[in-house]
């Protein structure tokens, strides 16, 4: 009587797991530099989410600002603790600007790709009034800079 396909697949998986065979590379290498993000909770948040594209990073950053602030407003000190720089009084405006870059392993990048021989630089800007922080404007974009 022939073995069922499920049983065959399970036996094959068990044999591979116990044989000691595994693929050991070469793994793609990615260089990441987050020094340009600065300091503060907002910079740390962006630094933990560098694997997202610019569009998704924009949405996540806006959600982070909303979760970290009250709709009724925050103090100037709370805004600065987030990593925002506030304009001198009487202005109520605060902003953040930071960037990081990523260089993909060139062995795995097509020669006709804009990422070939370049690093992707992601720039994030946040502007808000600390009286209405949920109305924050977040901009994020990516550009390629040739390697030096």
C-alpha cells in the first residue's frame, strides 16, 4: 500500500532535521547607519522600524506620535522629551528631522536597479503644535546616494 503524501512529507522533513544538513550562507549583508536620527523617543522608534519603506514609516510614525501624546495637548517639555525641537515662545510649533541610510549587499542587487552602487537614504520630518499633537504632519521619503 503506497504511503500518503502527508506521511511522506513528514518523514522527509524529519530526515532533513535530524541529518544535520543546513544552508550556511552566504547570507546577504545589509549595512545600516542610524546616527542621523538623533536622540529621544521618536528617534529610537524610527531606529527600531528601519525595515519599513518610506510610506509605511510615515504611517507608523504618525501612529506613534498619537499614542505618545494626548489629543488635548502636551507640554513643551513632553514634546522635547519625544525628541522634538520647539521654536522659542510664543510659538507652539515643534519639529523633528532625522535620517538614516541602508546599503544592501551588492551581490544581490541588479545592475539596472537604482540601489546598485548606492545607499538608500530615508529622511523623516515631523511637525506639530504641542497644543494639537494629533494633527502632526509626518513626511518620509527615500533617495539614493552613490557610494563614495
